[in-house]
C-alpha cells in the first residue's frame, strides 16, 4: 500500500506558516472532517484525506501537509502554500513549515482547469466510496493518485463526464478516495454532504 506517499517531485522551501486569518475557515473545515472520520489515519499509521483553498485569483493554494492525518486539530504549521507546479513534469514547489500533501498535484490540476474553483476537499470512506463508484465521475481503476496520469484523468472527467457541474468524483484506483470542490469551502462541503446524506 502506497497511501500517503509523495510521488511527485517536491521542491520544499521551509518558511513561516500561512497567517491564521487566511486559513481560519480551512482549519475549521479540516478539523470537522477529521471529527467525522473522513480525514484521519489508518491502523498502519498512514494518514488519509486533505483539504485546500486557492489564494485569491492566483494558481497558488494552501493545502494540509503530508502525514498530518493523525492530528485531531491542525495548527497553521501543518499547512503549506503551493507556489508553483508543473503538471507535465510532475513537480511542485511548496513554501511553509511542512511538505504539501501527497495529493497536491491533483489539487493543482483542478485549480488550473477552472479558475472559479476555490476549494477542494479529499476524503476517504470505504462504504461511501463503494456506493459512489461509477455512479458519479470516476477515474479509471488503473490510474494511481499523485501521477501525471491522474492529472490527465481529472481533465478527462471535466471534458467527458460533467465533473464541472457535479463537483464530485471518485477515484477507482485510489481506494476509498472521494474528492469534491466548489467556489468556496462551504460549497465543496455542501456537495460532499448532499451525497453523504443521499447515500
């Protein structure tokens, strides 16, 4: 199992945390998702799930750091700012006290595809995932997370499967992985819970 492993090339520039006021809502949403068991840690100690917000109208975004799933509450030092990325070279640059989450390149792909997307939530839940597979936009089973192939899959789902309207996808090749997004964290969360309660 390679869950939680960073597969892209990460240029990490150690820096101060993002200002708390910038990520206050992000922190609240992440901790709420943790309390529901949708972000957390497996029995083997590997963390799962992550969350991010776009910074203003740029391609920069703040994302929860790698291997932070075991913390019930994430302080600002457990978030990092992604300042640059190259989808074809499978690389990104992050600046902060911690390296970016292993799924950060997938977040980057979504932000780069639609400028109105401002927030992304990526959760894990076995039963929820199983119920959604192939009933909503779903990545192909042979495509692993954190790879250029997953980036291509994101673009395919936008172009072929109404992902831009539905704002939710399941990752067939990333067990238990479900991702939602929106023009705000509130919208990304509402999409998630609409399906959660509907299931």
